C-alpha cells in the first residue's frame, strides 16, 4: 500500500520520536508478549518490527513471552485436561515436559525466527540458560506440582547479549537447585527480570485496552496510577483473573527500581512504538 502520509507529516513523526530515542537509547526495556497479539500473524509481525526498531535505535529490548493457550492445546491433544489454581497451571511431571516442549521448544523458536526473518538478531533462551531464572517449588497454593517461585535472577548473560546487539527472547521455564525445570507465570518472570536489569520500563502487552476501574464500563480506563493505587485495586477486587499477575509484576518491577510499568493493548497494531516513541499515552501506566 502506498504511504499515505505527506513527506512533511512523515518527518514530523520522526521528529516527535527524537526526544524519546534520546531518552531510551542505551536503556533497557522489558516487554512481556502474550495473548491475542501472539495468535494473530499480522499483529505478530508488527510487534516484531517494533522490537527490531527499538533495538536499531540502541534500546536494549528484552522480550519475555507467554504461551498459555498453546500449552493448553498441546495438553488436550495429549489427552490431559488443563487445571489452574489461583491463575497458575497445575503442573505435574508430564505437564512440565509439555510446558517446556511448547514454550522453550516451539513458541520461543517461532518468535526468534520471526525476529530474524525481519532483520533482527534474536537469541532464544529459557530460564535454564546461564542459570538466568532460578526457582524453587511454589508452595503457598497447596501442591500444584512443578510451579516455580523465582528465587534468583542471574542477568549477566542478558547484559552480554544486549551489549552485542542481540535481542534476548526468554521463555518462563526456570531451573531448580538440582537442575529440575519449573513452570513460572510469564508476567511474573517479566517483572522480576525488569527489576534485576534495572530496566527503564516494563511493558506488558495484553488483550484489553488497559486496566478498567469497572471492567463493565469501557469508559473507565485508568490512564495512570501509583503502586499504592494498583495494590488497592487487587485488595478491592477490581481486577481479577489474568490481570492480577500483570499488576503484581508491575508492582514488583517498580519496587525493584524500574521507573515505569505499562499495561497496553496488544491488539492495537504498533502499540509498542506508540507507547515508547510518541506523546500519546496508551493503556495504563503504573509509577512509584
Ligand atoms: N479491571 C480490569 N481491567 C482490565 N482487564 C481485567 C480487569 N479485571 C480482569 N481483567 C481481565 O484480565 C484479562 C487479561 O489477562 P489474561 O487473559 O491473562 O491476558 P494475556 O493472555 O494477555 O496474558 C483481560 O482480558 C480481562 O478479562
Ligand atoms: C505457572 C503458570 O501458570 N505458567 C504459565 C506459563 C505461560 C504463561 O504465563 O503464558 P501467558 O502469558 O500466555 O498466560 C502456564 O503454564 O500457562
């Protein structure tokens, strides 16, 4: 399709981006990618382009991906019924194998291939590589098997890859003290990594515009709030389901020193570029 912008308009767009390029070049931005934007191929291509552009202007872009629906599909094909306790997948030994095959084997490599096809230099990792994400068994929700609680992040490998211009793509499979695998929620991993890397931003992409004060009222989108407000939303039961781990990961990131966390709509093409490089605030921003 021909570019419908007049040349001066195109120049304006680039000039508007300049202060943001200056602000974030050389800084780290952690992106959690999942949900709808992952299933739709056109949206997926747009997300990859945004990340490649971020990398080319010198931003250390780190991508953490989910893949919950794909894991559930694979389980069902293998005759296993997915079950969740408090939003976490009950993960017996066989399910852990499926999680690792799908997330680290398939989804991770698929994203890496997409990024590389479009001109990026992506490297796929799980939390096992370089002992990146060390976990122990999550025990606060009863026995839910090999679900992990993050105990340590070793981000050195990510610094090395970013410094060399690579885009690390990370699946949320962690390693235990005995080398065993743990299944960790991908939102949680993104928040922990953002804190460990002292990222400038954590951006969580999802399948709604952002956080609503009242989920039934689409005019009640919260454009920004403090960590205290965010915690209150969970206490008051305003957010539930998949939104709770997202808010918790934003809160953990900010408590760990990240400046800002954003929950944005992955269904909007180029939502990442709009968030990082324009004056337009989209989604919900959480700050100290
Ligand atoms: N107050 C709220 N505002 C926005 N979304 C909410 C709220 N409370 C619950 N949600 C739910 O959280 C979901 C996002 O979490 P999830 O389905 O896990 O997303 P993803 O697949 O992107 O990880 C939304 O689709 C929505 O149904
Ligand atoms: C413990 C736990 O629940 N792990 C998640 C890991 C994947 C994930 O978080 O994917 P989304 O971001 O697409 O939801 C799971 O098994 O589904």
